[in-house]
C-alpha cells in the first residue's frame, strides 16, 4: 500500500478503522464509528476490554506484538489511539501499512512532560515554572529554582493524580523522588489559580480546526470530578485558550482530536498545564450536548472527512462516576428518573476505587440550573459534593 499517497483520501463508511487501546475512550470510538457505518478493529491485551467486546475484531495481544501489529495494519485503512502511552515503535510499524493519526511524533511530545512543556513554551504558551530532575544530583538545583510549595511529577506515565507528590521542603523533595522510584521527574511550582479549563479540538489533514465549547473542570484527588460547560470565564480568555490550543496542534502537525488543559490565574493569565492526544474526559459532555460529539469528530478527522458541527446545544455539567460509588452498585433509578440526566456506563467488569466506571451529563437551560441538577443527582447517588 502506498500509504503516503492515501493520507488525504477520504475514507467513507464501509472502511475499517483501528484503535490501539480498549478502555472506555476506545469503546466510545467504536460506538461512534459503527453508527457511522465503519468496521472497527481493537488492539488490547485485556480479554474483557470494554472496546474489544463491541469491535468487529478484537486482537488480544500486547501493543508491541509484531504479529498483531502486522494483522492490524493489513486489516485497517486507518488507525488511531485511545491513550497517549502507546509505544512509538508500534505506531511507526502500523504507519508502514495504513494511515495513522495522530502520528508517533505527536504522541512522543505528550508522553514526556519535559517535551510537552518545552513544546508549549516554544509555541508561545506560558507554563508553570519547572525544573527537570533526572537523578539525586539534580535535587538541589531544582529546589533552588522552584522552591515551595511545588509538585513533583514523573515525566512519563502519570495520570489521574498518579505519579506525583506535593513537596513543601527539600527533605520532602528527596523523599518524594525516592518514593516515585528515582525516575526522571519535573518539579513544578504552584500558581495562584482562579480555575482550570480545557479546550477539546479536532484538526484534519487539510488544516481545518474545530473547537468544542471550553469546559471548566474541578478535580478531586487528582481525578476529574465535574466539567461545567460553557466555562464560567470571560470570552476573551476562552478565545485565548482556543488560540493557544490551535497553535500547539499546528506546531505538532497534529491530526485527530486532542485536549489541552489550562490554568486561569487570578490575574487573568491563561497558562498551559498539559495536553492529551486523544478525546478527553472533559469532552464527554459532547455526547449529549453538541451537534457532533468528540468521538464522531475523531472518526471524521482520522478518515479525512470535513469536521462536524461543534455547536453547544445546551448548557451541561458532566459528573464522573468512579468505582468508589459501587459499594454497592448505585441505585440507577434515582438518576434515570430525573429529566435532563443522561447516564453513560463503560462496561467494565470490576469496580475499584478511583477507576472511571461511567459518567452522567446534566442538561438544563442555564449553567447554574445544570450544576444544581448535577449536584442534586450526585447527592441522590450518595456521592459527596465537590
């Protein structure tokens, strides 16, 4: 196959799409693709993969498995990912056989916090102050540069609050670095936050970019708790966040759906936090509140189609449902009885504390009414307030 010549050819319904990774994001991609008329192959080693159980073909193999990658490349017209930590070599292998988006080079930026923040600064974004730490010998210089309070974060594989620790002294820093296994880390300084927001966008091979409404995000224990849409920030700040996100995507020649998280500071500055080269938890509101959702958009971008209409049809609040709530399983009838509430469960067999099991979206005429509905609903499920 002449992959290069085929990169911009639209892939129409009937084509076969692949997704590397079989969690909830892959599951929602499979659902969107199948509704749109595509066949789907999932590569994931978990026999109980939520995406795999819905796919036309589930390749139950490691992401580095040469035989599975060859089969996926031969079966698929195009392949995407549902998480950023896919081995770069695997994506390069697939790219020899079919269209791959996003490219391994774009994934590499998001896989390493040092590369990510360096790229953000080179693209004109302000970031929190940070210092690179690769060994115990770097601790003194990093502490002098950043000081307290600060967060120590592993450069790779950290998500949902994992792989990080707050440090308030030089002794804390040494203990935290050892506790994280002595792997390469970044020490990041705290900023005076007003709120956190995210921009979910899509870009296709024709350099068309479409933005979803900016979301305002609240976290609990490092995990996204709720997203409020539209974000309660002035439009000039929302526009600045969109512009920064678009510039980051273009500088990486990024193709697909991506999310960029920002801090809005008390002095009105918008500061880059991190990016996710895939659909994002904070974009789940699009499943019920937008003309095109983020997974349909992912299919469109991958297939070289015109991007969909991202209009926000209603104010909405998304609430995550974690495994902590399954003690016992929630009484879904109290949620399903409420007009304006839409439940999404991810098909995971085992509920564990901190594990994302589903979410629900609350739609109402105003943001305040949607937030009130969301909080009343979570109280009815026995979930504490944010």
